[in-house]
């Protein structure tokens, strides 16, 4: 499985996760790529709750990703803490998913 990061995800990553915490998230997604909840109206984009060291899942971060099964890829789209943002509109995520599907 190949992880592909959007530039937004790469830019935000150091603000939320250490390298070790990110490796843990990647390992989890490798084992269970369908672990995240499907976001309604997004065209297959998922949201997984992840707890950095010292916080519980409910207060942790949300990683938004798209699992492109046919190419064995997980596209890491963005991440945020629950306290910063409640959700991303499904139609926005659907546009991203369509762009990934169509290469």
C-alpha cells in the first residue's frame, strides 16, 4: 500500500503528529484501510479519529483520507483537531475524491 499526501496534509502534519505518531496511524490504516467512517456525500472519503500521545480519541485529531483500492493507495487529504473544525462539507470532499479517481 502506498501513502500519498496532499500538500495541505504535509504542511499540517507537524502541527498535529510526531513522526512516530504518524507511523502509528499509517500502520493502523495499512491493517484496516476501511477503518475510518465514510463521510456522507463525499464519494468515498473517510474520516478516522486518532489520538496523539496524551489525548483520547474524542479530543484527538481527525485524519481525512481516500482509499483508492484499485491502485492500493491511501491518499492523506487533510487533518485537524476536533476543537478546530466540526466537519468538512461532503461536496468539497467529493470533488477531491473524483479528482483522485480520474487521475
